[in-house]
C-alpha cells in the first residue's frame, strides 16, 4: 500500500520544479524557537488554542516531544527519547516516551503539565496514535504471543477508567481515530470501521483491487479511503454504507502526500477533502473536493501540494517560486488564495500544520536536500 502516497523524494522533485500562479506576496511567517543550532525539528499539528506540537532533536541526540504556546518552546520530556503523534482541543498531547536508556517506548498522555503512562499491562512496547476531545486515546501495543515464539500487536482504545481491545491481531496497519471515537484500521486485506470504538468491525470496501487504506474519519463518521486500481491511486468517501468515488483532475490518479501523524487531516466535518490529483497533461495539483465536485486549486501552475484542510475549509499547501529555487506557503480559502511567502528565500517552506478553525499555519523550513529544518508559524 505504500504506492498510495507520494514519497518524499517525488514530492521534493515536484515542488522544486513547479511555479506559482498567485504571485510572490509579502512573507507573513515568523520563526519558532529551537533549543539550539543544527536542530532537526518536525510538527504534528496545531490545536484550537493555537498550540503547535511536534518534536526537536539536536545533532546526535534523541528526539523529544515539544509544544509551542505563544511562540514559546516547552519540552514535554527533558530526558530520553519521546515523540508526539496527536493532540486534542484541550491541548492534551499523546505519543510515546522512554523511561530509562535501553528500554522500549511506552504510550503516554501529556496533560496539564503531567505525564500519564498508558502502557497496557503485559505489553513490552506501546505508542499512542490518536486522541479525541473526550480523552479517548488509541494505542498500539506489542505483546509476547501466546506460544511465546513470537510477538503480537494489539489495537486498543483507552478511556479514563478502562480499556477496550479492538484488534488482537499482529497484522494491522494505519489505524485512525475520528473526533467521535470512531476507529478505522487496515487488518490484513480488510479495512474495518469500529463505530464509536466498538466492535465487531464493519468492513469497508474500496475502489479497484486491494484493500483501501483509511486516511481519516470526520465527526459525522465518514471515512476517507485511499485505494489503488491497476497502479493508479483513487480516493473514496464512505458514508453510511455508501461509497463515493472522488474522481480526479483528468489524469485518473488521486493521492495524498503521506500517511501518519505528520500529515493531514485530509477530511473535515463538512465532508470536504483535499489531496493531490493528476491533470490530463500529467501534472499533480492540489485539489478541493466538495459536494461531488473536485476543483483544481492551481489550474495554471505546473505543480502544487496540499497538506491539510480545517473545519472552515481552509487548505494549507505550497507552490514553487517562479523562476527561483524554493517554495512559498499558500492558504486556500473558499473564495481567495493567500500567498504567505517563504520562511527563508530559496528554502522549501512547507505548512504542514493548520489551525482546526482559523486561517493560521505552522510548518517546516529547510534548504533543498538538507535534513536540518527550522520551524515557522503565521500566528
């Protein structure tokens, strides 16, 4: 299923080679502080309060979970490796941490300045991969199998006061948690939906051959699916047992930048979707899909990229600078496009985090071919 998403190498090739249609605009981005020079950093999202969450890592050191409030950096863990994956509107952050050197990672909830260990009993490794506003946390854990000859993975939903096991099978991938507690996951060759985190799962059928990959679930229970059909990507929206093909921009190939906590959301509560789709002449453009219609967000540009959509329908993405190196951050609204400029001229300015209800972005800034990144926000 890795063919369903654009790889980082392809994405870099696409964005550097392209040109913007919206003009240069004045930069509206400011840097976020980092612990020191030569720090690698990444973002996992932005909450309704404007808190940005992600990780920082100094040269040769471990990654550490971090948040930025009002532009101020706070490390969630001072020592040992840690990594965030998601946060809710109450600024509760989930992910994983390591208690001592050499130990395996453990699922964790950071809330109100304290750490809540969510490591399931009997597990030797675990990580939290999602959280709702009701503090429901989706956890992936690893256990010794019953025959003691191997390991087994478990997918569980934690609510304050108890656990519910959803999948007791080691062969599951790409679990996602919706705002209302719905869970979708790829298990072997089946995509399953657990409404409100309860079983048995409902099988989700995709388009073409192969099993669809769940990409997101909105507050109404609609599930966005990435499918593959004879080598081409297709996207579908599952709602109340029905399946809608989102189509393409004419080239027949519709995809998403990537899976995992550092990407999306691609679907909002109104049922709008963003992603990348191939045009008739083979270019990949950012799109908005709304009420059965897919709209090209940059019809005259060679290429463009989108990273997320919020509840207002704002879409964060990037376009290359015409006639120069690097990219600009863009914010597409329903009736206008704002060029946010470049955090650093000539660099790849990628707005990977988007406020869930306001036209504000945060993202990473890096020189082409350089793994070291700085961070920015438009707040």
